[in-house]
């Protein structure tokens, strides 16, 4: 990797692999030329009178390839030269703009109907597989120091570090279980903080005649996004890929089986990658396991082959099937006990089962101090006495969720009553009553 790419970026992360090189010929794109031709037609329909530089920016490929394909499309009478814009200073600054011909508009309309994807050129499924395998997080193992640093501000996490670290390095699936409010989901979302590497995510993948969109701003955090579609030839960076933090995809009770297959929404007919494909080289968290509309057994059976063999079968829109790499950390989070979740055959495939419980008194008290300070509230001398009295009376454990939730109610009361920003025993008791029901 050259010096530029080796430098730590503004997120404190370093790419795990050398950046994918820029293709300098149509053949090196490793996808059928017709796919790029149709994409150029669609871009010209969406952005009329574009020049080569603009199309290069939109497609993320070498400008020489764009020029070659435009020449082919002109010979087919689908694209025509719109005009030459001459600079007032010099004829050398002239550049050509392109537009669709009448025939080109017909082909563009047909291309949109077949596949409405509009964006950077896709990468081949083979290139995608190779890079995902090279970016396997198990290659760059973490240490106890890495995880301790990542969880430095998570109270009570020290009890879990010894288990979570080996679990991440193993690449095997995790089951995080315990009572509601014990921090399972929060800890799961922080796991990737221990990793100091970034990964390349494709905007789209071409698989057996289908363009599948992979990158989404909802699930991927781009690094240096403003430069993501600019081709720097000295850095040899293929801009069909975008440098991101490792994916952290989380889904809960809204999960349906359709979200685990190539699909599209009613309003957007672009074919989207399934969640596990978006989460490759990162983590996929199935939160609130048991609240999904399908039976737990149906959901768990969907993961047996990917968990066992490291690849997943997908049904494509054109009826064909293909395999994609399944190289990610799969984490299930549930309030249910392992025995209530799955049979022994499935539980065996869950490499690590981590139980979450309430905090000890010391961590609980430290968490209260931190939360109160973050909300610009002070704590009165008698506040802790009243707090532990309420816990004993209500028989409620020291759950990590309580300081944030109850302090938030206290702050609402203080602001409304125009009181000093301090949680005293009276305000705490009032907030406690509002938070818990009589039968809590």
C-alpha cells in the first residue's frame, strides 16, 4: 500500500487492504460492456448534456473507458454530440457535451424499465468476493487492550471483555442474552470500536445479469465522502468502491424474511442487497430476538448454512441463484434464555453465549454520576439514600438503563417546575413513580 493510503484517515482508521486498482480498459471492469453502456444512457437521460468528466464522476470509472463507450454509442446512433463549448481564453479549453439521440432515449427508457439503478458502475461478483475475503476482520485480530480502550466509557463492561474479545476474533456467531435493560444492544453496537481498520464497500455488485445496490448511507458510514467519486490515478483507487467504517447493521422486531433476500420497496424498484450482504466485513445485530413476526425457529434456520460454511445462497430477481460471502459477526440479542431460543443443534453453532446482568453497586453509582453530569444536573447528598431505598422497596436490580431513563425524567421535572438543576430525593421519588408501574 502506498504512503497516502497507509496514513490514518480522519476517523483514526486504516484500510485493512490495499485499495482496489483503477481499471484502465473495459475488459478490466470485469462486467459486460452492455451493462456500462446502459448505465451511460440512463445517466444521460437523468443528466442531459453531460461531458466526459461529469460522466466519469457519476460512473466512478476511468475517463478513457467512458470515451471509448461513448464512441461505441455514437456509432449505434444512440448518443450525439450536443455542442462544443469554447473558452473565451483559448480553444484548447474546449470540451464536448453529449446528449441522447431519439433512438438513445428509447433505449434509455427500456434500460430504466429493466433496471432503474442509477449510480456508479457495479463491480463484479468475483471482485466483490475477493475483497470481502481479504477484509475478513479475523485477519486483523484484536487484543484485550483494544477492547478495553473501546469500552473505556461503558460502565460494567470490564466483566464482559474477557468473553467478547475472543468472540470477535473467532468470527463465530454470538448470543447476547439477559433481562431487558442490561445493555445488550448497547454493547453490541460498540463492539466494532475495538477495530482500527476501515473497509471498502462497493456501491453496487453485478451478479448473473442483476445489479444489486450494496452501499447505503443508512447502514454505512463513509470516510472522506466528499472525495469518494474522484479518481486519483496516483493512488490507484477504483471509485466504484467507497472507503467506510466497518458496517454496523442492526435490526429488531421489524425484521422480515424478505429483508434477508435481494429485494426492493414499493416506491423504489432498485434491487437492494440483503442485510447480511450489507453487513459483510462488519457486524449484523438481530436485536430483540423473539419479537419478529416469524417464528424463532424459522429465523434461526435461515442462518444455519451461512454460519456453518461462511457463504450464503441468494435468489436473484431473474430467478437465478448465486452465492455471496458471509464474512461478518452475527450477533443475536434477546431477553429469552438460550433454552427458549433454539434447539441444541442451533445453539451448538452459536460459538459464544454471553449473559448480561445488572451492574454492581459501585459501577451503578458511577454511572449515575456520569449521566447526571452529562445532563448538567447535580446530585443532592440524600439522593443515593433514597435511590437505594427505592430499589430495595421495588425489588429492582441496578440495571444500566435506569440512570439515563430516570435522570431524563428528573430533568424534565426540573425544567418544568423551574427548579435548581439538582436531583434530590423528592424529585427522584417522583420520577421513579412516573417510570415504573405499580406492578413493575
